[in-house]
C-alpha cells in the first residue's frame, strides 16, 4: 500500500508543488529567522507529499477508465500507476486534502485565496462536473494551481500579495508545462474520446503554443528583473532544441524534473542572495 501511494504521488514531481514554496519564501523573507520559522516548514512539508497524494489521487480516481487505454500506466517500472480502487486508498487521498485545511488558521488571510485556489483547482481539474482536464484551454489554464503554493508561501511570509508579473509569468509557465506534458497522451486521449488543448491543436501546434507561453513567461519575469527573464528563457530554448533535433517527446518530458529543479534552485538562491545583500 505504501509503495503504491508513493507511486500515486509522483515523487518525480513533488518539487512541482513544494519547489514554488521555497521560491516564494526566499523572495518574501527579510531575515534568516523567517526561513527557520515553523510556517515555511509546514507549507513545504505539506506541499511536498500530502498535497501530491491528494492532487494525483483525485486525478487517478476520475481517470481510471481513460488510464485503461494508456500504456504508460501499465508499463513495467513506470513512474505512474493505475488507480487501485479500494476504500483505504480513497480514505488516504481524502485525508490528505483535509489535512491541508489546517494551513488556513496557520497563515494570514492574505494567503487564503492562494490556498483556496489550489484546493479548488486540484479538485476541479479532474473531478466532475467541471473536470477542466477534459476541456480544451481550461485544462491548460487550470494548471496555474502549481503556482499557488508558492504564492501562498510568499503572502504568508511577506504579508502581502506577490508581484503581479510573477503571478502572470508563473501562471503562463505552468500552462506551457501542462500542455507539453499532454503531448504523449494525445493518442490515448483521442482513443478515449477526451478533448484537451493538445488533442485539439495536435503535436506541432502544441509545441508552438507551449513556446509562446514560455516566451511570455520569460517576458513577464523580465519586467521584475532582466536576469529572471533570461533564466526563464531556458524553456523556449529547450523546446527549440528538443523539437529541432527530433528528440522524442516521451523522452524529453522526463528531463523536465531536472531542468525545473535547476531553474528553481537558481531562482531560490537568487532570492536568498538578495536577502543577504550579496547581489542587488
């Protein structure tokens, strides 16, 4: 059961929710004491594992029919697994979501819209009646949920909302990441009668869509600091490099945890160095 729950939570993607918390805290903190407080640790730990059990548990529960047609969910050694339909698994997934509600009394009210947005989108993305993941464009837009843990962390520590360009740029980045990740699922989704942004656009136009979103994300972050814009410019260049050299999308897709980890590390260090006055 534990092994299955860990597989369900997608360990390779844990930092997609917990990483933004680190970035948000790094740019919100005024002193080292802010970093060592209990609240940042609570946010990080929740979004590292329980949030992913809830997010992907809801996803797999309502995708169980679609996943029956998806070969990557049945492959030996696959990092993903098909839904195990049992009351115990359902209870753990539900509990993982309920535990997150304890974050509200721990955080200032300015952080609540971001926390509420995460739980709302994490549910509505997969669960009916909204089920955004099966609605072209809405599937892409709703993946801003991955930005929201970082926005909540920033608001909780700084006591104010994150800068608008960071919110816009981060949201565009998540839209591109999601839609790119949907390319390997185009054929299984079409076979199951599911429409997504990727199935509507097709593979080549999906690449153009992702490249456009990543480029606009870099521009948005560049409004805050040209160095941030240059860092986010890695993504359209990565896309050009992989597509231009014919790297299979199924292979390139699994490089993103590494790329995102490096970019997130540089972002976090930049915030920490600025806090210490080591860079302007």
